C-alpha cells in the first residue's frame, strides 16, 4: 500500500500538534519538501542495502480507518542523519479511558476476549473517547455500556501512555465507586463479570493471571492514591 501523502499534509493542517517539534526534540519531524525527499532517499538506500522493499521509505499516511491511523514521518535522527520513522496516532483528537470500578469494596473485572491476542483477558472496563465529551463523561459512559453501572464517585488518576515507542495516544485512568452491576456487553466480547478483593487482584497480577497493561496501571495508580487497601 502506497502511503497517502495528500492525507498526511491534510493532517498537518488540521492536527498540527501531531507534527510539532518542541524545544529539545531529539527526533525532528521534517516538513519542507527537499528535506522530506532526502530523508526518503536515505531511508530507501538503507532498506536496499538490507534487501528490503524501498517502498517502506515512502512517507505519508500508511493506513487509516475509524480505529487506527498509522503515519510514516520524515525525521532527522539524533546523530544528524535523515530517514523515516513510523508511529500510530488516534484517528480522532480524543483519548481513551480506563476505569477501575469498585462495588462494596471489590474490584470489578471483565472476562474479555480480545481479537488481537486471540485469547481471553481479565481486565477493567475501557474504551475510546467521544468527540466533544470530557474524559470523565467518557468514563461514565463506558461503565454504563460495558457493565450497566453508574458511578457514584469518580476520581481521576492521571494519564497513561501505553506504548511510547510506537503510539502517540494517551489514555485517562479513573477510579470509580459504583451503585451496582447490570449485564455485560456481550457484543464487545465480554463473557462475564468478576468481583475480586483488591488483594486478590494484586495476587493475580503477580502470578501473571492478569496481563493487561491498562488494568495493572490503573490498579497501581489507585493504590498509590490510597484509594485501595
């Protein structure tokens, strides 16, 4: 698939924050056509010497749909050399949310089948943000959609960057006390809901039964905020 340079330039206009070079930037995103062309040429030469497709040096939007947006930028590396660098950004200028719900002292976990790993995971409710909504509103919506619960208390736990080497998006973490539990959202791959004491979740993380990074991060933040025993 040939990267879409026209769409890339459109994103530079509509979402300039994605292409900014703040003071002290180590990897500089290149914008002027001459520098971009040189970066592509140098990257193509390196790929050719490695026996790899030279098309991998073309900059632009590599892939886009409603769920994902992958870019290949022309960059100047810390040693001054030029080349290309690939990254994933959110298709919408809004982040996602992860919520740690607590009901009568127990943490609510979901048995969730994930297509990416082709297996089941125990994890907290989470989802993407909606344009125009605040992270807190997104968190309340996810609770209602995934477990049929309403938050009586909602505490922001800060942001998480799940993969700083590849993904630009940040996710907002929340702690919530809820008034009850409804039916899990089966259409999203959620089979059942489990209630576990905080100590049990810690043991499940330590043993490797829980491997979801969002769940581990939210548990850690809630513990450090002294919201969990």
